[in-house]
C-alpha cells in the first residue's frame, strides 16, 4: 500500500494530482466524501487530464473532465 496524503488534505468535491515514480495519478474526493484514485490519462487521447495542477474536475466538482477535449467521466466509476 502507498500513502499519498492524509484524507483531510483533500476537500470535498475537489481533486489532487500525484506522481508515483513514472506514473501520474489523481485522487478525487466526492461531495459525499468518497475517495477514488485514477490514472492521470485520458482514455481517448492518452494525454494527462489536467492543464492546471490539481484541477481534474468540472466547474461544479461533480465530474472528472479532460482539459484537452472536454470529455466528462463519472467520479464513482471513471466511466
């Protein structure tokens, strides 16, 4: 198990990026408090999802958004 940060370091409805060796990932904490960790890679284009550090969500903080082409993904499943 790898510890990325304390749960309290991420606010509800926000995200935070991390580098694990060569892998880039991000953590999302939903408005309900659920925690999810995803690879920082758009499945369509293979690019990182964020243009600005730690900004992986749409303006409402309810969906993951690719900054390159605007694709939206569900926080709970990544679909």
